[in-house]
C-alpha cells in the first residue's frame, strides 16, 4: 500500500532530501540570479512558499511513480495526497493574508487599485505564457509533430490554455490528458484570479473606502469568472483562513505567543494531523487546522529558523516557477524521453535519484525564469501604472 510511508520513493526523509537539493540549487551560481528578498516583515512566508512548492513537486512525483509502476494516475496515500493539496490551501492563505493586510491598511495607506491590477497581471502572466509555450512544444512532441485537429479546434484549445484555463483545459491536438503535461496546476491560478477580482468587494465589506470604478470592475469581473468557472465554495474558504490570520496578526496580542519556540511542536503535530486526517483536505476540519498553522507562521514563527533563512527565502522567490515548471519537466523526462521506459525507475531508490535530478532542473529553470522574465516584468509595474494614469488623466481633460 502506498499509504505505508516506507514503501514509497518518498519517505519523509526522501521529501527532506528533495528540499535540501532545492535549497542547494538556489545556493549555487544559477541561484545567484535571484536576489534575496529585501523586506523582513513576513520573512517566514517567503520560506514557506518555497517549501510548499517543493511539497507540490513531491506530490506530483509520486503520482508519476504510480503511473510508471501501475499505469494509473492515482494516489492511494492520504499523507502524500495532502502534501500537495494541503500546500495549495496554504498558498491560497498566503495570497489572501498579504493582500488583506493591504486592505486593512487602507485608512493609513490607500491601496493603489490600478497598480494592484497591473502588478497581478505582470506577476502571473509572463512566466505563465512561457510555461504555455513549453506545454505546446511538448504537445507537438507527443503528437510527433503531426496536426491532428482542425485549425479552428487547435486554436480554440490553445487559447483556452493561454487564458489560464478559465474557459476550461481541453486536450490540445488530441493529446489525451493534456493537463497532465503541466501536472494540472492551472486550476489553482483560476482561483487566485477569482480572489484578486473580488478584493475590492472584500475591502468594501471590511468598511474600507474603495473607488466606484474599482467596485464596478470587481463586480463585473467576479460575475464573469463565477459564470465561467462555477468555483467550489469550500475551496474559496481557504482564502478566509488567510484573512483571519491577517486580522489576528494585525491585532498583535497573540503574536509573541505564536512566535514562541514551544509552539513549534504543536504546529508540526497539527501539520501532520492535517496530512493524515482525510484523503480530501477540502473540508472544514482540515481548513481550520491549517488556518491555525498558518496564523502561527504568518505571525513570525520560522519553525526554528527553517523558513526565514536567506536560501529558503530565495527558493520562495522562485516558487511560482517551481509550481509551473515541475510538471513540464516530469512529463518531458518521464513520458517523452527514453528515461520513462527504464525498468530501473520502478525501484524506489532509483526513482528518488531521478526526482532529485528533476528538482535541480526545475529550480534552475525557475531561477532563470525569475531573472529574465519575472523580475523584468515586475520592474514594469510602476512605469506602466504611471503611463496609464497619465493617459487616463489626459483623456478626461480632452
């Protein structure tokens, strides 16, 4: 049974090995492309993002191990199912925590809504488009460079993927289960967009002043996304966990307690409990447990320094790349290359070595993506915001 931890390529020590290899990679020359985060305000969250991205990589790697050994894309392990899905829950909490903090601070520091929208667009889109280009290349290789769809259907399916799969994630060029190429991670980005679209409304319900045009755009975009996606309400509640943590941390009276070293064993026990309680973590009990864990970390608990050191924080800087690229590299090496046909990969120890190599490739590509795609895109946020604001002002005066 895969639920027996010692029978898989990923014992908890195996997961630790993957994480250490990832940390070592950002410490090397390729990692020097990524600067250390400047702000120390929520340093533990930087490190947490990197850790979560590696957990998701391990989660999908075990799915691939099942595919190679049994031919099916299944996860009979509660522990490793939650290692991935629980990490996505915490990713959602990080997003809502950081941006709801900005909402809470509106009275003292008004939120620049145009800049917020542009920053989210430039933060998520450029690297995503790069990942989509790689996905299309892998589809072409899987299709042996033959066009199997009509031009209209091919274009329609590609546009669905380029649009963050908001309108669905169809197979491209009749390559069955195209979503496996990117490990199906795009669904979570749709929920991120839903949260960003709703943030002005959330600010209004939090008794904060919001410009009318921001509210109108928020309502229109939220209704559009709701109609297109029909989001699962229980998944949306993960964002409430981050909002609750933001309120508690901003209140401040529990922060010294939450940061204390003796809380760490409680946090670790709760994390393990959340991983082993239910096969599907999308339930109120698991969400509540993870909210407690997240609140402690967001208050500054670094788990004995694991999360706020420079290298874990640098890994957090490239976590979006790790999240997007790991599935592409897994598919490329385990499905498209001769490596995936090797009988040796069915041995847990050999497979773990292969995943360590894949980890190095994934983190390295993510560092390169950060240096040449993410960082330049984010550097454009202020100039584009200023230019759009000036253009809008001139248009109103004309």
